[in-house]
C-alpha cells in the first residue's frame, strides 16, 4: 500500500496558514478553501514558438483533454458539479483549482470555491478532475507535474456540497482520470513523469487507502532509450477503457498511433477489445492493443474524448496531422472518430481545423452522434481554438454535417469544450475562451444540445446567480 501523509498534518498547516495570512494578493496568501467572486479562467502560454505562434496557448481553464472528467451531473440533487483552472483576477496568471455547481432546478450557479491553491504555479497542467462516490461525496483530484509539483486528492466534508473539503492524499500524479464503480470504489488512471510519460493505475475501496501505483504502459521500439504516452479514458458501467498514443523515443512532438485497453474487473486484468488478456506493463509498440497505425505515415495523433454506443462498444474522437508546429505547413488537421462496431474498427473523418490543440467532445445517442469543438479557425487563426461548431451524424459516424454555429464574431478563441459526465441540458458541456496570441481575460461558458450558450458570471455579488444567455459575443 502507498503511504499517505496524515490528513491531520495538513489540517494543522492550513489552519496556521489561514490564521497568519490575510488575503491581500496572490503572492502573500493561501486561497485554499475560499469562496471567490466569479468565474475567472486561467490563461497560459507554453512558450514554444514558431513562425505561426505558440504550440498552444490561450484560455485553458478546461484543459487538458487528459483531465477526465471535469464535470458530473448528479441526478439525486439535480446539480452539475464542475472543476476548472481559475485565477485571482483579469491581470493574473495564478492558478487556483476551482469547483462550482449549477442547480438545474433554480438555473443558478454558486460562487466558485478554491479547492487547492497551487501557490504561484501558472500552469494548467495542474488543473483538477472530479469524481462523486455513491454516498454523494465529491472528490477532487488535483494534478501535479512529475515530482516537482505534487498531486492531491480532496473529499467534500458533506455530500453534494462544495463549501469545504478535506485533504486526503499528496502524491505523484499527473492527468488524473478517476472512475468510481459502485460497490467497489475508485479506479484512478494517471500519468507519471519518470523522465518520460508512463501510464499508471491505482485503486481504492474508500478513497483514503490506495494500492501501490501499477505501471500499465511503457512502450519502446528496439533501440529507443525512452517511452511516452498520453491517454483518454471512459466508463461504461463496470467497464473502464482507455485509448492511448505512443511517443517515439519519448518525443511528445511525434505522438502517433492509437491503442486500446479495457478492464471489467476493477483494473485487475486488462484486455483487448475482443477480451484477450494483455500482460502489463505493455512495452511493445506492435502489441495486440494497437488499433490504428500512423507512425509509418508520419502522422501525429491527439486523442480528445471517449464515448460508447448502446452496447458499450467504445468510440474515440481524435485530431491528426503531419506535424506538431502550428501553421499552414502542417496542413489542415483532421477530426475523426474510431469506432469498434462489435466486430471491427471503423474510422471516419468529421471535418478539419487549423490546430492540433483544437479540442472538443463526443456524444452518442443510438445512430445519432454529435461532436462540439472549435472547428472554425477564427478569430485568432493558427492559434489553439476558434469558433465552436456542432457537427452531427445520423449513421453512426460515417458521414457528418455542420448542424449549428455555436459561437460567432467572438473577440477570443474558444477551446476545450468538455462534455459533462451524465450531462443534462442546459449544462451539457462547458469551456473557456482566451486570446492565444496575447495575454487576455478568459471567461467560461456552458451550452446545451441545441447550441445555446450561457456565460458563467465573471463577477458575482450574490452567493448564487443566474447565468446570462449569450446570443452575440
């Protein structure tokens, strides 16, 4: 079993921190546990520039696609709970790991609460993800970054209540993807930066005591010194699945190929989609879990979302293109779905956009499939994000049409449109905007299945307020 630092130790530290510091500025206070006065998203630049700008930058409050999920609808209380990367004000790049809730009965949002103050970090790789257990306790998994910045797990003090949280663990954990399975507990998929990006899992019956970290994927070719992977995951009942890519010799800018794993026994065994057991950790790039090979074509792959058909067959949404740098030299990036139809993998193109880091989500309802993402390239061309569009298919992803222009004439690019787990209108997905070319304000929004948009209030005076419908940006 892994050793967790006692909760009481952090409680004492937090008590003294709050007693000593008065919240004057982001530099001299801990905001952990505080209620904030509105929904202010974090802006970030990776700082890897080429002719057409940064590899990615902008409003990244709902970043990354590998933080899964960010939002969950709880039918017992008819509320959507959601986490995001926030900040202290319009002129700040100071990351706060935030939580908010939307009441589907009153149509109001609460003031957001700081679950964890990252204490000077400005990097949304440290954004949180979310889980809710069968008693209604809300769990926030705060991402770290290697061993330089640790990850944290928090649990709400009361069921379905975001006012206060207890710190449960501190550990090495990046891109947390927790799954709660009733009657069994938590299965958490995550990444460790061990010089490269390797995929791990851990389980817990109660969220407090966790198993040791178990390495799942560390693929190398013969002659490679390093491995590397990114994953996205989904849950269908007790089945937990993930798709991942491969970074040749650990080079993230050459990420390629698509692999698939599934488990139906709480992560004890992992299999192919046909149910053949896979020996973990998987180290062979040509292993039986390989779904689609792109490496020989020189194509990069960026996996965005996972969903399921009515039979529980998995579908992944991904974006692909010939290179990692933004701009026309790497051509249009192709949005596609890859789908296990029960007997074979199908691959179908949806549309194109201009950036590898344009990110959206996938919904499945029988033969009717929907994708929402920034597939129109304005207003900041070549930068991450754009104007949101709704794409629909009525033949299980084979053909697609642009059904709705969700945003238009916007001052800033929209990006990382994230699907709510078990989501219900009107809070079916949410995202942030921001200018990828220059530091800017970042606002947050949510939308429904008809493409209608509401803005989460940037400034709030009341404890709960009704978001305003946005018809023109």
